[in-house]
C-alpha cells in the first residue's frame, strides 16, 4: 500500500519591503512521504521570496501555488500562473538534472532553482556548464545551516511571518526565526 502525503497548513504573512508587497497567504502543503521537513520548508521559503510576483508580474491577476513536485515530474514545486493559464514562474527545490531544467525553461517565462543540501556544490560543478544557454534560469544556493534551521519551524499548523529586505528573508513563527540569504549562482 502506498503511503499518502501529510497535509500541513500555513498562514503566511509576507512583508516584502524591497518590492512593496504586503499580503497574507493561506497555504496547504502536501508533504510527500519521501520529502523531509527541511525540503518542504525550503519550498515555502521559495514561495515567500516570489510572492511579490503576483503583483509585479501578474498585476494581482494570477495564482501562486504549490505544484505536485515530487509526485509529478511534469509539475514544479511552486508555480505562478497568470489568468490565461500561462506559467510565468516555475520553481524547483533540490538538485534537478539539466534535462528537467531545460524542459522547465521551455514551459515557463522564468525558472528559479533553490538548492540547499550539503552536496549542492558538487551538483553545481556537474551541471553549471550545461546551463549557460538557459537565459531564463536562475539558480540560488540556500546555506545548509539556514535550511536545517527552517526545518525546526515545520508544524502541521503554522502561523508564519516573512519579511524580505535587501535579498534576505526573515521567516519566523513568533517564538523563533531563521534568516535566509541565498547566493545567486546563475
């Protein structure tokens, strides 16, 4: 019998000072049985980093949501779609291969990849030269210590505050917080 995803609920208040975006998001995260709390929370952090694009890219007329990710290789971990159904942003978390990233770049206006594992540098050395022609791809490295701290925020029901300023995300639940400053590799 196949294991089912575990459902998490998050109330995420985003204050993106850099982009002048302030909004509350009621989110449902389905954590795949093979997914860790760390990876799930990196997905949530990636969504927070890009929440402003609902306004800046889609003029408030779009949907920013979690995709099926691990359950379906043809869907991203997070995506932004405009009112026509066009995929404006495709976000992957982890270490996808160059074939998957190339395919995503053909299907979306912008693709962002967030890597966080200790082995990220080894992965990047293996794919870096193969990705130079993908102009709509951005690759971000989240420090491993920050991603591990993110896992401590994971609860079945979460009330989170995300403040973004000058490239840094401060994500917290009132009792504790994590500062995330991703480094852009591409």
